[in-house]
C-alpha cells in the first residue's frame, strides 16, 4: 500500500481552491474592519449636535474625540496575546458583541463622563477586531492570494465605511426626530439614533462570523491540532467546490517547528503574556517589529491625526472664501485670519451663539469623497500589488503624501490646498499594505501579537497627531504640516529595509 503523502499547510490551504467561501469571508472581514471606523468616527460627527444637550466644552469635545483611541492603545497588546493563545474567532466575536453593547448603552448618556466612559470601553473592545482581523484573514489564504485578499478586503472596508455619511444623511439631520423616554427622563434624539445605527454593523459582523467563519486553520495547526485543521480545510474545500470531503486530497500535514502545543496554564497569565511578547523585541524579530511600529505610527499620525480637523478646516476655508475678496493665501493664512478681529471672526462668533441641530450637507459630501478616493485607490492597488510589489506602493504613497504636506505650507490657492490636504490623508492606504507585510514577517504563533503591537503604535500616532494639531495649528501652523512630511519621508526610506518585501514565495 502506498504511503500517504503529507502536505505543507500552505499547500493544503491552496488545495482548498479559491471560491465562494473566500468571497464571503472577504465581505464579512471587510465589514468587521469597517466597524472600527464607524464606531470611532461616529463620535466626531455627533459632537456639534450633542454639545448643548451634554454641556460640552472644547476640552470635552477633544477628549471624547480621542477617548476611543485610549481604549484601543491600552488593549492592543492584550487582544494580540489573547488571539495568539485562545484563538482568533474566540476573541473577535465576544469583543464585537461587547462593543455593540457599550455603543447601545452610550446612546443613553446624559452627561459627558457617562459618554466618555462607554466610548472608552467601546474602543477597548473594538480594538480586538481591528488588530486581529488582518492576521485572521491572511491565515485563510495561501501565499499566492494573500496580498490581494488583504487589499480587496480593505476595499470592501472602504465601501462599508460609506455607511457613516449615509447614516448621517438618513438619521442625523432630522432635527425633529425625538423619542421621549419618561422612565429615565431622556430625549432620545437624532444623534443618539445615529450612534446606534453606526453600531449595528458590529452586530451584523458577529452573525456573519458565527455562521460562516471557522477558526483560523493556521492557529489550530500551530496549536498542534492536526485533526481540527484538516476538518476546517476540508469544510472550506467542499464549500468552494461542491465536491465531497473524500475528494480533498490532503489527508495529513507536515509537522514543522510551528506544529506545537502551547500550554498557558502551566505559568501565570502575565508571565505567559510576557513570554509571548518578548520574542518580538529580540533578535531576529526586533528590527521587523520596530520597522512595522514606526511605519504605522507615521501613517496614522498623518492620516487619522489630521483627519480629525478636516471638517473644521473645510468649514473655515468656505467661510473665508465667502466673506473675503482675496484669492491668494496659504492655508495657514486662512486659518490664522480666524484669530484676529475681523468680519470673518465676527461671523463665526455670531454663528457659535446658537446650538447646532444638524450638519451641513457639504460635511457629508467631503467625507464621502475621501472615502470613495480611499476605496478606489485600494481597488487599483489590489490589482497592481502582485505586479509592482508592496515596496513600490509603500514608498510611492509615503513620498507623495509627504510632498503634499510640504506643499500645504507654500501653495497660495485655498482650493488647491484642500486637494493637497486630501492627498496627504490618502497615506492611510499604506496601512493595509504594511499590515500585509507584517503578517508575512512573523510566524503564526506571534503573528497576531506582532500586528496588534504595530497597530497599537499606529493608534498612538493617531492620538498624538490629533493632539499635536490642536496644540500647534494656531500659533505654529507651518510646523504643523512639516511634522507629517518628515515622518512620511523617513518611513519611505525605512521601507527599503523590510526583509524580502517583494519576494514571491514565503514560508507559512
């Protein structure tokens, strides 16, 4: 009798073929990714409307806008550890359920501190899906499809992010919609409904994952469970091809160094967590860890940090154009004109005396434009990445977006400055490419932890960028645009040091 042939795990995944399961998986994981954007960005949309009801000062609004990132930063390491020891699906599903529950509770807020607490808890939980999902998705794909699948999922993410402005148009601007709840003496108005609707995708993601997504086969393999790994791969094969399980030719797997059983019960929780983390900061992983962290920090500082102030900047430019006859000014000169005694300043002061009950349609339009640009670029990249490679994409966007930031200091046409602002924010597309690179740099046993730590660095960048802009743009406007330029240029050069970033085959 012929000896049964063993297959490598990557070969076994490839033999499941690419079909219906993979398409459904990409859509569900794209929705999971979008949940992070919808949950964290919804607060920025509702602050102008909720400020009177909750008596919010500028400090309160700034804190609420960043408190979710505090939860994300503090929990990134924890969720990465849990995913590498307990399983990807076992962590993502409960975390999404909790994030939805905290969103529902936060819609009943009657004070600043109540809302801040539950937005923090929401950020703490939504972090799980955002830091784990790239590793989770990549582990269902062979090397041949991995880069493209990660990017196509990011395209789906961008499409689902359009739920944010759509919810705004459908729910946020109906100022007369109001449900009075006498038992708690609360007017459940439009901003509360909007926040609730932005949380619904988290619940839909849970349903999709429970019914369609199994545990990661690479996780079960790394845990030494060959039987469960083969069961998962066989089910994917039958779903993709419609054939019987007997026709799946892989019956056994080659046992390599990743095929080992981990035992977290023999040592304390914190000690075991430390043992999972320290290898990432030792040779040979230290350089890769620090590179991924720096790139994510630079990208998120430039994109997410400056995104926070985009609506306000657009609004000021619009007012400036309406109230002045000048056509030649840098963006900094336009913004500084709002700090002197002028007709424009008087106009702003007059407008700020009344509570905002709805947002201008142009706000939703600008958000939609940026999201569409982001999605379109990711779609194009998904087709080009196998031809041009990840390095070319990372370097191109680092230098292009850094140059846009420099030009914002000198261009004297406000309309062009706005387009340059948009161009700088598009560096966010590099996040997906960097995550795809990070997934390939680390073994399965520490992959989720590596991605989570690099994403934590990115969230620190988002938090730092938002606060840096708030502190510097009034008195040191030019230097504000210089910082992201320097960080992005350095990141572009650093990308050349990523090992084998454009190689065609890798070890799973």
